[in-house]
C-alpha cells in the first residue's frame, strides 16, 4: 500500500511537530536577542518579576547620566573662565609694575610714560576680547544673557565715551587732587547709563546686583544647582576708589593710564596719581587672582561630585544588568541546542513525507 502518512497522519504527528517547531523558533528568536543585545528582554515589560524594579532604576540612571553631562559642560565653561581671569590678572599686574616704575626717575620720563600709556590703550582692546570670550553656549561673562556680547565694542574701548570722559577727568590733575581724580573716574566707570557704559544693557547694573545674574546648572539628584557663570560687572558695593567690580576697576585704571600720555615727573600730581594707580591695579590683580582661584575650587568640587555620580551610576547599572542582563555563555549554548533541535525536527518532517502507512505501522 503506497498511501503515505502525509495523508493520514497530518492531524496527528505533523501537527505536534509543527507546534514544536513554532516553539523552538520562538525561543530561538529570544535567545538570539539575548546573545546579540545582552539583555533577557526587548522591553522592560518582559522582565516579569523584575519589571517594577527596572522601571524604578531606569529613570534614575538617566537622571544621573544627565547630571554628569551637565557637569562636563560646566567644566568646559569654568576652564575658559579660569583662563580669562588669569589673563586679566596678568594685565593688571603688568600695569601695576608700570605704574610703580613711573614713580622712579627713569620711569617718569615723558617717553616712558607715553610708552606705558600706549600699552594701556592697547590692553583695553585685549581686555575687551577676553571679556567677550565665548563657548558653544554663549559669552561666558554675560551671565544668563549669554547671547549678548559682554562688551558691546571691545576694540573701541580706548575711544569709547567712557574713555573720553576719564581722559577729561585726568586732564584736570593738580598737585593736590589725585584722590579726587580717582574718585571721579570711579563714578564714571560705575555709571550704568547708555551714554557711558561699555557693557551690554543687561550687565549695566550695580556690582552687588550683577552676581545674581550668573548661569546655574542642576548638579544634584535633589535638584541642587551650582552657579558656573561669572558676570563681568559683579562684585561688592561701590566705594570712592572702587566700582565694586574688579573688571570695571581694571578698565578704569587702564583708561586713566592711557590718559597720562604727555605727562612726566614735572606734571603736577603725577607721582600721586601714579601711586594711586599702582595701589588700585595691585588690588585689582589680587581680586582677579582670587576669582580665578575660586573658579578652580569650584572645578575641583564638581570633579568630586561627578566622580560620586559616576560611582552611583555604575552601581545602579550593575543592579539593572543583574535584572535584565543575559547570561551570554548560556545563551550561546541554548542557541546551539535549539539549532540542532530545529534541524532534527525539519529532518523528521521531511522523512515523514516519504513514509508509507505500512512503514509508519
């Protein structure tokens, strides 16, 4: 009898084998996923008893990763800020040395004073460029208004209305009014009116108010923020010899020195104003060094915080991996076994198609 089992046994053995093949194929797909992706499920919903824990850990890991990224961006800005403070401090120190030399016989000659005045004028442009340092997020000394230039015309500081005003003040120097000259120049440098300020409108505020305009980023799991943005005009309350802002004081002193062109030791009040300048520039240099040091301390604090965040993230990821991670060695073994079972099943089906009822019996 030549009738094959394929006709009589289709609802029996073939059905059972087909279902087995389907089960093996499904499991093979799962094992392939585990072997290629390293997780036991394509979705969190497929983690069974670990679903709730995984749902809790996943957003925490994402949050910590985001905080770490924030700190990386902050460190880049703080590095630029630290470098800028260092450069400004160097400018102040060099001019302080020049002011000190002008109190000597050699340094108070007309040619020496003119050379220092020219240097101070050129340094104003350099300072303007430093204050307009920017990164991918904007101008680093403009605070929360980082899209606005810190100094509106950095190359024109030496010829600005403020420079002209201070030049006029210095031209009135006498043998007895050096302190008054400095005080009047301070008033002009601290003036926030559109006609005199060299800063953007948003930064043209009293020094004690500017500090609140610094950029802050979230660096703590509890939403804690850290101010990373310096503001050019920030500082303390204005006095007769200081605008309250080291940056503004530096601009003022540069403009005073550049206004001394044509003077010498024979100019009434020359030695006194040179002495005032030397003291002011030394104080300003120290303030800028302190600001740079504070920036470095903040960088160290953020480095430590980022390290702690990394440790926590690694711990949470390890817990997540324990719940969702696949056993790669086991997955590889299962994949091989399933492949063998699947091949055997197809071979059996193929053989059954050629078996007669007599063979089957």
